[in-house]
């Protein structure tokens, strides 16, 4: 099966995407077409098809297709294009609103019978600029649609604004009301909605851009016994790479020589480094922390773990979302129906024999049917809801998350950095014999301050918290993967694991019970010994965040099914889950496996799944979930991949996010109901000639403005809602 990705330019609404799909499916050899309006992409699959033929079909509809690749290779170019589109839409919206406001003032003069000299010319010029210069894209889109015998929202907007503008032009020659301000405000609202849309669309590819920026750019390989630096794209399977401390591992491979600790948090989400020795596998783009490693490349290019993560994120982002399907249905039925009603109204009144009423009534139908209230119903509620969320430390990156968050029944929770703090801290200091906890901590911290290991830093940090003065040390030595030792006041002090003590002939049999208990709790036990006897045990673990337990209890009261999904070992995960009351635990899973778990939970289409995570490893699962919720203290990639970001990094913010989502979407539903209710009442009234007078379009414009105002005021209630 052949598969190609195309970038599509100049799409303005979901009906554009639908019509492109319909046309491209007619291409010989094409079996499936998916157009992502938000992402501006089209994926075509088939046995064999012509790219030139596909481009011609897309261009015949008035759009431009450019063949691309599965991955966004030119990060800078794509980012600049998105920013340019948003800036252009913002400029048009601001100018349109700015030029429409003076028309409101002139309209007031007209109603007071105090028109100033040349007022009609000023109104005509301002309206022309707004409707046909700033809004020219809408008219071009409408003409293209009509040329292909289909309708979109732009057709209705174009006909409505043109009808109102022409009615204003007629005022130059006959005694009819002036409607330039109606045309201008209709277009201004349209351009404002277009700006909000472009702003949302511009965020779509940010996760992929930031993800790609993390990829290693070069590799140092051994060629004929000498080191040579090459671009990572030139790596081949079997190449031997040299990776020094602090450097990224260029690609997936296997350690040949050397030993070190590697930060794999971007892949597994685990805060603790993983020790690597000859024979161990490593993941590309993870960070080597300590020793020098020689690594043989085992996977390169699109086969690497990193590339697969990028692919998973992109595929999940291309998936259809409920709001797209809803918009498709609205566009499919609403706009053609209005056009048919307007045409029947015109024909009906002509047959009756009243040309004036026929024209006036038809224009009134088009003006009163212009979907300003319908267009404002969702974006105004979302704008206010998103603004309210920002003040509460809740960032909604995609508007549809507000709809879906309220419908979720299952919430999947990552462990590290989400439920826990994401970094090791000292949890227990166990005294053995007569040793005091402060003495044990002071000795251990004095030795460990010479080490850069995260466990060592946790012990030193604990000593600082307790204001302990560290002692001078000599002859410090670190034994990789086992422990450290140093001379303190002429005594040899050792800090490390059980094996390290046994190798130094220190008996640990008397503390086996304590060690086993700590290990069962998922903690790392560090034994502290002085010369030949055990002084105590320091336990280090990733601890729960302060508000986690209360947040879990609240979510259970809200009848959510909770699942812990983590790459950590099963013992640690089960221990944490037991503490906070989560019954279902899925542990020791990699990013692609996390995606499969989410997909399985989504098998019943009626069940919406929310995923909460904080690491790069969570990015594919966050995008696969119906709602991805990123912890703000996590990585930028998780934040970009998630639809919702909890800035303060506490799970309790999720409760507020759910309440705000439910309230906001309730407002959206109310807005949509009143917008449709308004049209269902107003359109028949206009069509049957009840407003068939010269002031009919004025009443229509007033009714349209009132419906839009009611939607805005209803949305503003969100500012006062108590969470």
C-alpha cells in the first residue's frame, strides 16, 4: 500500500476538507483519503496513484497541495508559516472591527436624522474596505465553492454581506435604508472567528517541532581507529559511537565498552538514571551522565525509538475529533438549506407578483440567516473559559478538550512526575545500634557530596534541610553501580547497596528484615557503614505530591474510573497505588505500549479517555487519548502534546479543569441552542414576508445583532462561575 502526505493550503472550514476528500477519492488508484483541516494536511493511500493528478484535483477546487513527508523536517519554515497565517488573520480582524465601529456611530446619526454631509460615501468606502478588501478571501472561497456546486459557510457570509452592501448602494439611487454597517459587521465577525481558528490551528504542530528539536544532531564515530564527527542522518547500523558525559546518545544502540548512568526520563519517564554496562541497550537522544561509552548503532533513521515516538504523536494528532464531525454536519445541512430557502422565497414572491417584496424578503432571509450567533457560540465561550482557566493555572491548548473533558469516564494517570514529585528524596533514616539519625545522615552526606549521582544529591539535600554541617573527607572513591567510600576523621565510611557492603566484609544479615521491608515499599535502601559495622540505613524514593491523595479521592467521588499507567517496576507502582487508593495498575510499559493501552480503553466508542502525564514518553499516549492532560512541571513536549496543561503541577488542578470544562461546554450547548432557535424562528418569519418592508433588513440586522450579543453575554457568565 502506497502512502503519501500532502500539505494543503487555503482551507477555510471543515467543508473545504470534506470536498477535497470527495474529489481526491475519484483519483484512479486511490483507496483512502483523510484531510486534516486543523493540521492542514492530507494523507492519501492506494496501490498506485499519480501525485500530479492529485495536485490538479486539489488545485481545481481552489487549494494548493504540496507533497510532504511523514515527519516535519523543516522545523523553522513550518513554524514561520504558522506565525505568518496567525498574524495575517489577526491584522484583518483588528482592522475590520476598527473600521466597523465608525459605521455604528454614523448609523446612530442616521436614526437621529442628523446625517452629516457625505456620510453615505464615507459609509460606502469603509464598508467596501471591510467587506471586499479585508474579507476578499471569504468571497474567493465562496466563488470557488459555487463553481464546484457545493456550499460552505463562506458562501452564506459572501451572499449576506454582498446583499447588504448592494442594498446600501441602492440607497444612492432610490429611497431605501442604508445597510453598509450591516455588511461590515457581518464580515468583521467572520474575520474575528477566522483569527481565533487560525490561532488554534497554529498550535497543532508545536509538539512535533519541539520533539524534533530534542533529537541529537551529530554523532562521533570511530573510523580507522580515529574519531570522526558526522551528521546523525549519516549513521549506519554497526557504526561505533563515542559518547562522553553530558552528551546525547545519537541513536539506538548497544554498549560495547564503558559504564555509566543514562538519563532515560525522556523515554521512560523515570527520574532515576539507569546504569549501563557492556551489553546493555541504550535509546537515542537520551543523555549520558557519567562515564565515556562506546556504543554500536543498532537502529537508525525511521526505525529508532525516537522516530517511532514522533510518528505516534503525528498520527494521533491527525485523528478526527468530535467537534470536526459536528462542524461537518452543520455545514452540510445548514448552509445549503438557507440557500434553498432564500431561493424559494425569491421565486415564491415573484410568482405572487411583488418584485419589491421578493427582493427585500430574500435579502432579509440572507441577512437574518448569517450565522454570526452560530459562529460566535463556540469561540466566545471557549475564549472566556480558556481565559478563566489561565487565571486558575489551567491552560486549554485546544478548544475541543473542553467538550471532551466533560465526557470522559476513564482517567489514566502516569506515576512519575504526575502522582509523585518526580525526583528522589530521603524518606527514611533507620538507626542501627546506638547511632543517631542525624549522625548517620551527616556522615552519608559528607561522603556523597563528592558524587553527582541523583541519589547522592537527595541525601545531601536532606542534610542541608536539617542544617547539618558536613565533615571534611579524604580519599573519595566511587564504585560504579555499587556505592561510594571516603575517609572521615580517620575512619573509612561506606555508603551503598547490600552487595557493596558484602564485598567489603561488612555483615548485613542483621538488617535483612529492614532492607526487605524498604524494598517491598519500592524504596532504594542505602546502607551507611563505619569501618566494619553498619550504622544505619537511608531510604530514598520518589514521593507522592502533597495533594495527590485528596485529588484521587475527589475523582473517585466524581465516578471516574482511574488507571495508573507507568514505565516503572510493578512493585513500586503497586505500592504507590495502594497508598492513594487506585485499584488498577499497569506497569513496566514503554511509550508505544501506553498508546495500545489507551486504544484498548477506547474500544467502546462511547467511553472517552483522559490521560494525565508529564514526560516525553507520555506524549504519544497524551495525543492518542481523547483528552491529553499535561502536568505543567513536566517536559515541554508533554505540555505541547496535551490539550490541557495544569500549570501548577498539582493533580488537584485536574479537578478544577474538569469543573471548568463541564461548565464551559454547558455554556457552549446553551449558545448553540439559542443560535439555532433564533434561526428556526427568524428565517420562516422573514421568508413569509412578515418583515417584507423597507425596514425588514434593519429588523433582521437588529435581531442578528441581538442574538450575537446574547451569546456573548451568556459566555461572559463563565467569569463568575465558582469552581
